C-alpha cells in the first residue's frame, strides 16, 4: 500500500490529524483533567464522552466519518486535547445498524449520546455539532432539528448519498465501458463485500494499464471528470491550469492508489443500508454531463492529443447505458441520507479545495440548497486531501462559529481565520474560493 493511500485511509476512517495545537496563544498546553464516560444506548449503539474539570458549559457533539461503528468524540487526539484544555466537553456515539453507512440511526444515536452525558453534567449552556466526512452529513442533518446551537462540518458529505452514488457510478461506468468493454465489471448490486472488492481490484487494474497510452489517459480523464475527481492530489501546489497531462496523471494516481477501491467497496455498505442500488446510467446524457464539468477543457484537450472522437465516446456511453435504480433504495436514502437545507441553527462548513473522496463541488450543491442563507457560511482551505486540516484551522473555525452564535454576525474572512489559526500555533491556509458545480448532482442544489 502506498504512503499516500495509507494517509488518505487514516484521514477518512479515523480522521487522524498528526499535528498538535497549543491550548491558547502564548500559553503552554495545560495538563487537563477530564472525567471519561462510556455507555450503551437501547438500540445497541455505544457512546463515549470526556468532560474537563473546568468545563466551560459547551458540549461538542462529534459525529465520526465512514468506517467501523465505534464511538468517537473528537476528530483526533490532538484536537481533543486542545478542546479539553479550553474547557469543552466532548461526546459522540458509534451509530448503529447493519452497515458502516449508518445514517438511518446516526442522528438518533447522537442525540441519545447527548442525552446520556447531560444526565451526568446537567444541561449545557451551548451544544455545538461537529462532523467529519460522512459525519459532516450527520451534523448537517442534526442542524435540521431544533437541538443544537450551531454546527461545524469539516470535509462534510453534505450533498448526501443519492448524489454520491450517482456521480461515482457515472465515472465508474465511463471507465469500465470505455477502457474494458469486454470484461463486464459489476458496478452495482454487490452480493457481498468480497464481490465489491474484486470489482474494485479489476477496475483499478484496468485504469492502471490504460495509463500507458494516450487513448487510455484521455478516457481516464473523462471518467475522473464525471466522478468529480480533483486534478491535484500531491505536491505543494496544483498543476498549472493548462497542464492537462499533469492533471490527468494526478487523477490516475488518485483512482488507482485508493479512490476506486474505497468508493466501490463503500457502495456495498450503502446498498446494504438502503436495500439496493439507488443510482442509474439509463437516461443520462453523458455529453451534457461533461459539458457541465469544470474539467471539460482537460478532457477535450487530451482527446484531441490522442486523436480520439470524444463525441463518439459520449454517444456510446449514453446509448449503451443499462443500469437502473431500485425504487426502494432511492426512497430509503432520500429519507435517511439527504439534507433538506432547512437549518435551525448557524452552520459553518469548511472544506479543502482538492478533496479526492468528498469533492468540494458538494459544497456548491449544498450551498444552493440551504434555505436560510443568513445561517450558513462556507470557508475553504488551500490544500489537497480528504479532511487534511490542521487542528488549528478547525478550532479557528469553531471559534468563528461561536462568534456567530454569540453575536448573530458572521466573521469568516480568510485573513481572520488564518490569524486565529496562527494564534493557536499553526498558520492557517484559508483563502477565497468558489467551488465548482457538482457534476452529476441531482435535483435541488
């Protein structure tokens, strides 16, 4: 397994961030003393909590990302230490259910964990939801209930499961059908996790082999564009705007090093929770889909270099599409795993601009869905990677959210966030950014 793949897996499943954050500017970290609590809810979910001796009255209700159903009350130990040192109480549940995609129970279990710790501490003066990756969707859904005072989502999957399944399938279908039409690689309705893993291994191999020739590279770029894969995955800065070969090379590395295996095995877990497949290729106009992509220029340039007919490939994808959705699965995910945009409290979303697993275009889709703009803001970190924030950046965002809760006014200017992060010990990387449209996004948004 490559170093890059190990790093992304750790960030995704455990939201591990290595760097530590001092408790406050100009002061050394305290040696906090916290009471640790654990328990179990009636549906079998477990929960964990830590309450410092000098509790400031605020509870952070933390929602973990996709992965094993184990309780977690902070994104990583460094952030947990910094929050406890500053008086915050932390609580989070494992969620419960038949799969790692536990959205049917997650909000209920999170509020159950909150109830459990409140029985120990008494009512808090403030409750803030904080979610990472899939947990960002959980925290966004929590904001639609009148239970939290504010929400911080970090690298959140805020466009929901129906969008996730659809654009990932669009890209997988293009890669499989154009690079290996004779192999019949299964893309949906996996009977078990092993079948999903075998399909992922096969498609990953196909993509890796195709990288050796210009035609393959052009078609990889097309699949990556339909999948909303960023053109930056390594190095201190992204490839130049018109360096299309370098952009495609980074996308191929993303797909073969980690992404295809992660999302295709993840699809099995979502199908298990939903009771079937929610996505489709039948009826999709792949020419229109590519035209809506911010990466259409890259794809067109590489097709021209390869001497390929892009229109013919797009027509072929549209003509041969035969994957249909299961209505029950669509209805289940629409009910459990899609936000409405009806916020009951202020919400601040932060995202890296080149996220290989939760594309930043999800923020574009969700931002247009939100029905109360005065309650909502987004901020962007100039780096690549899924959840690749420094703890100082997330805690600076937390303080900005607290300012909105306390004053009714937002102050999320990048320079202010960066100064706040620097005061915590690490310079921030926030900057002004407009996220691209989510290619293949469904419905409102």
